[in-house]
C-alpha cells in the first residue's frame, strides 16, 4: 500500500472516504488475526471472519482488506510449521484449502457480507449477495473450495483458491524476483501492472462493468510494452494512467490483493527487504 500503484490508496493519494491511515490501522489487525490463526486459536474460516470484523472496527475507511484477508489465511496456515521454499509452501497451501469445511464456507460467506458487497461480480448460483445462499451452503454442505469454484471465472480471489494460487506463484512471484533488487516500491508497481495486464481486475468488473475492466487491462499492457516502471516512457505513462483512474474513480483493488499475497508468500519463503 506504500507503493504508488495507479488508482490505489497510497501515502500520497487518499480517496474521499478511505485514507492511507485506514489501511495502516487495518494492517495491524490483519497481522494479529493471522497470528491467532497460526497459534491455533482459529481455523481458516473463523480467522477470516474475525479478522474482517476486527478490521472494520479498527478504522473508519470501511472494507480495506477483505480480499487480502481471504488470500492470507490459507497461506499463513500452510506456513505455520516452518520456513518453506515456494514449492513446499504451495503444496501445503493446496492441502489447507482442500481441508476447508462447510463451516469455513459459512464463515467466509458471513465475512464477505460483513465487509460489504460493493464491487462483487454476479455469479449464476450461490451468489453471496443472495441471502438464501447461506441456507443452500448448509443444506448442500458445500466446502469452501467448491464454493470458490463457482465464482472462479468472475473473481480473481476465488480463482486463486481453485488454482492453488496460480496468479501469485506463477505471475507475481517470478516478476517480484526479477525486479526486487532494484527498488522495492518500483517492483511492487511492476507486479501490479503485470496482474492488471494478465487478467481483468474483478473489482473493476463488478463496480464498472466489462468495458472499464478491459480498458484498464489494455492500458496496463501498453505500459508494460513501453517498459513499465523501468523506462522513462513507461513511468510517464504510469503517471497519466494513475491520473485517469483517479479522475474516473476506478480502483483496481483485486490486483492490489494479489500483490499482497505475492509479497506474503515471498517473505515467508525467505525474501528480505
């Protein structure tokens, strides 16, 4: 959140209702929630629900970390026994997600409802915006991975669950390792642009529709083709892109969540800042 990612909150750019300080306060809560998960106080679903509730109570900016919390919980659980390399971590991560129960599904459903439904993309069945979905989850005993599979096409966080974090491990992590030695914040911006160019940001898709989401994706591709953060032309394009996103009030929030999960994985695997 400290890097100047186009369209996101940063130390230099606030939204009218959400500020950088709201993210800082919530980050402390997220860290504490993941600690309690690792120490065995909560399971994955309950950790997500309780951390979302505590995050919302800790600051006045609303839902600032829902996607990040949902992504972090299985990673933290997978890594709790010892320091792992990325292959071992990803294998354990898959085991953690596969082990999630219907109770975890219920908790995540409640967490999403608690955080608010703005920006979610519609799905054909078991839509979290439908109050009947909770009873359907209970009746059919739908496990968390199976529920995530329903929204995997429309939502990148759901896609991570059913693909064993393909975006974080196969797109974000290699890009991070390639650029990290130059400048931390610039590396984060480059990863973020790569996510935007690779797959439409689903928060934009949910809030503004397919045309806006595709426009953002195409602009990110153009910037990367110009060198991204590594070239003067790319940097100028990033500044213009940022201005345009802010003028249109478009926030690529899901891609920011993917950056967070990539960084979390890298740090757990031994990356030092």
